[in-house]
């Protein structure tokens, strides 16, 4: 049918939609000759394929009619209970099952929270830079973004002045191995953040997809547990994408009951419930402590990959470039000399068959620095890491 003969009108919200800068770059990286440091994709070597396969077999053999039927919006009760117990072990000692909602990946959680809290023009605080997927999700609801001050240690709680937080709906933060910077918020800053937000009544959305992927330093308590002790409202997002596999599309929200109740209503209008069979299979995988033996292998893999990239950067990047040294997760954030535009650098790098993500899309303001970039290291071989970093180093020097 000739599209010009069709008649339809998109909503104003739909007309304002834009694509993800990362997704656009990934279209290029499917070419086999491209060395891609662009995608934030977990390493397939870390996917427990056999364990997941056995779990699906058990669920279908033993509970097939239930697994293939509609289920409760809140999620599979045993999996919710497992999440609650896991959160208790990480510091949220008084969390209950009723405060856990299973969702179809943490990206759905971000969408639902945008629906719950954001009206057109609502003030929303975000780190600068922040996770692009969250910015893309929240932007659908037309907030007014206010960047929260950050430095080489991440978010600065003292920067949350009365003027900055006034009438804000929430602050969105990633305390562990932040995407895109790889930075980790110190214990002192975590405590200061929850205390400040408790004092001014500012909810915190704690997004923690990478917290279980620490391969250096000491584990730190999450904002959920610290916030409950300080009287702050903390909404925690977690996911099985990074500890099992992203294709499962399974995550959770932990929050006070009144927030969960509203989110349940939103989810009912969105997809009724997350896939029953997936929830049941994941519970079968994790219920007996599987992650305790599986994750150390994944952490070691990511540590090696990170070391390869840091060593290559030290060899090939000029002294005028600086970068973060993550204690976990998947990303390194690079700051180039001020005169270098990383978007222009990307165009030249692609000609040399290397890809990365320029830093500008991770900011909400038009005056975002143009001399930054994010490198992901977990899906590229050691040889390709060294080859690709050498190419980037040469291009930076030529600039």
C-alpha cells in the first residue's frame, strides 16, 4: 500500500520521540570487521545456558499448565520472596515480599516510574552524565531535567541545594559502576545522599544493574538499606540481565507498598504481567544458591577484560587523555582534550573499523561536553581490544 495514501496523526508525545544514539551506532557494529566498544552488552561467555535450559525443562515438566497460564501482576511469589531475601542480605533488612514487583526488564521499570511520577514540565534530577536508556525513557513524559553536580567521585550530595531539589519528583542515580562513567559512589556520599534526600523529602530511584559485578574494592551497602535507616524513600531497580542473561528480560522494583500498588495498576495496563514461564525458570536457576558459584566466574572474566583495556589505553592513549578505572561493571569513561569532538572522532574511527559511544548523549543539557566517550570492554577479545585501542590512540594523537 502506498504510505502517502494512509491518513493518521501521531500524538505530540510520539512526534517528539527520538532514537537511541547507541542503538543507531549498533546498526553499524553488526558488520563483522568492526571492533565495537559501543554496546553495553554482557559477555555471552557468562551466560549459564545449560542451567537455564534445565530450568525451563523442569518448569514445563512439573508445572507446565501454570507456567503457560496468565499469572499475577505482582509476579511469581517464590521469585519475589527470593528477591526480598537477597535484598535483606545486602542491607535492606526489613524489606517484605509485598514491596517487590517483578517487571519485564529494568527498562520497563524506568518506563513505569516515568508514568508514575512525571507530568510535562516536572522537575527530575539526574547525574551528569547519566544512563542514556533512562533519559530516553523519562523524556517520553516531558520532564524538566536538572543535572545533579558530579565530580571524579560521582554524584555530590552537597550539591543538592534547596533550590535544586525544590518540587523535584525524584533523583535518579546509579551508585555502583555507573553507566556511562564506571564510577562508584563512596559510602560517605551514599550516607550523605540518603540523609539529604530524607531531609527534603526527595525520592531516590536507585538503579543497580551492575552491583553484583564487582571485581575490585569492597562491596558497599545499597541506597535502599541506607535509605530505610535514614527515613528516605528509595525505589530500587534490579535486573537478572547482567547476572544471568539479558534475553530473559526480567527485573524487579523494590519500593514502599503504596508505590508498588500504583505500579501494579500501571503494569496491568501495560502488559498484565511478566512472562510466567520466564519467572519460574529463573527462580529454578537461582533458588539454591547458583549465583554464588556462577558470578565469581563472570567477575573474573570482566576483570580480565577491563585489565586488557586499561593496559592498552596506558600504552596507546596520549597523556592529555584521562579515564576512569572501574571497580566493576562494563564501562570506562574517557575525557579527551577539550578541542576534540568525540562525535567527529567516531566518524573517523568507524572508517578504521572501530566504534565507541560519544559522551554527549549521556547529558541532558545542550552545553554538554563534547570531548568524552564511553568504552565497553566485556564482549571484545584481548587481541581486538588492543588493536582497537591502538587505532583510537592514534586518532586521538592526530587530533
